[in-house]
C-alpha cells in the first residue's frame, strides 16, 4: 500500500512539473515571499515569485527593529511578524488558495520583540531582554505566555532565536550564544545559559539556522560561522574573503550566509562537524543584506542601502547555485525580515 501511494504521489509531481514546463513556469511559482515595511505603521508586504506585489496589509503595530534576523516566521497557515515599536507580534493566517493573509490577532510581548520562531506547537518570541513561549491550539496562538526567561546579557542586543531538539538557541550581539530548555509540551523551562567552548575571540554573534540538534551561528565581527551542538561550540570556520557573515539559511547539506558589508551571499557545505566554504560568492547586492530565507528551492534576500530596500528572489539548483528570478525595489531602507510561504501550506498538519 505504501509503495502505491508513493508511486501515485510521484506521478502527481511529474504531471504537475510537466504542466508547469508547458506553461513556461517554475514549479514553485505559486509560492509567496513576505517581508515587512518595518515603519511606524508597519505593513506586511506579500510578493509572488515574479516580484509582483499581491497583498499589502497593516500589521496593526509599529515597526522599528534593526540588527536582527527572523523578524518573520511561518508555520503551515500561520505567519508571525514582529512589531518592535508597539511591543507585540502580528499573527496572520493564510486563506484557502493563498492570498489574502488575514490578520488574526496581536500577541503582546513582555517587551519589544526582535525575532520569532515556530516549533513544538508554540510560537517563541525573542524580545530585547527576554525569551517567551506562547502555545498554539486550534484557535491559534495564545496571547498569554506559558514560559519565559531573562536573557544572559539582557542589554538590548538580542538578535535571533531558533528551535533545537528540546531547547531554544539564542544569539545576543554582545557576545552571547545561549540555550534554554523546553518542557515535553514545548514551554520554556528554567534559565538561559551560555553554551560551552565559545571562542575567545567571539565578537558579535548574529544570525543562526537550526536543524535537529545543530545550530549554525554566525559570529559576524570575527568573520566566522560556528556549529553549536549539545550546548557547546564544536566547530568554527572563517568566512574567507567575505566580511561579516550575518544571517544564514539551511538547504540540506548547504548553508548560505548573507554577508552585509560584502553585499554578498556565500555557500558552505555542512556535514557531521564540518563547515566548508565551497563558493565565496553566489549572489551580490547593491545594499547590505539584512535577512535571508530558503525554502522550496527558492532563496529570498532583503537588503538595504539607507534610502531603499530590495527583495531579491532566486531559484536554487541542486548544486546550490543561485539564479535571479525577480527583484523588487522599495522606497524605504527600513524593510525587515523575510520568509517564503509554500503554495501547499493550505492544510494544517
């Protein structure tokens, strides 16, 4: 029975792929790329993969966050967007067939939120000084937190949160990489604590990407990327010719880093305890990249040069090469956060 189902699914993919090829379309053209204006009247900006704005919706909050990643997170039908200035997170829900993304509610944070992540039937909100967990049920994301903990530094330098097996990993730019345990139900439990073996030259942990027990954390001002596993730094790799790797995204055995001052994206191969740069530059930009997302053989990067922002969307082949698919220019340098919403995310699972 399982073999029949797999064969049917494969046939469906082949038919769908053939239909897209005949129409001159890429098979992931139904996906959406989302970012936020990050302005006083914060807005969610939704683009199709051809760079066409298909929705522009008020978040109901105030933007203003900088120096962070993961300002937008997506999980099945739910999308979370941070509103730093108003101290809350907007929850959108994807409707049948894609757009519109409907604003469901505003979830209050303990203080100004900078990064969000979904996992373990929870939304995790990283604020300037604390981390908190909000359970998710059939009614959506709960307004009240079921767990919270102060950060190790708690000085306003928080950058990003990610989900690991049984715990969260957090970066603070004032030289802290830390974790906090989760209960079996996914709520935050106990206190945050520094991971072991942080390099002596650590200078400004920024972005991170997680999978299973592994977190790949950039140490931007030291031009390094580190592997954190089981509450310890295991490996540190330099970024070569590209300066200040800030934000990262995972694709199978590939790790992509957005290097802000170098206006580029680099590609690394990651396996076991290894992080090996195999392409110093796979894409370049006019401005400083401020976040990167990968999904469904698409990569999306938002960059800014002070007066304008750009959203660049790339097809990514099996060798990890980027091919520009579309690019959008926005008349604001404040745009923050990026995520890719899969066309098939119409059913919660």
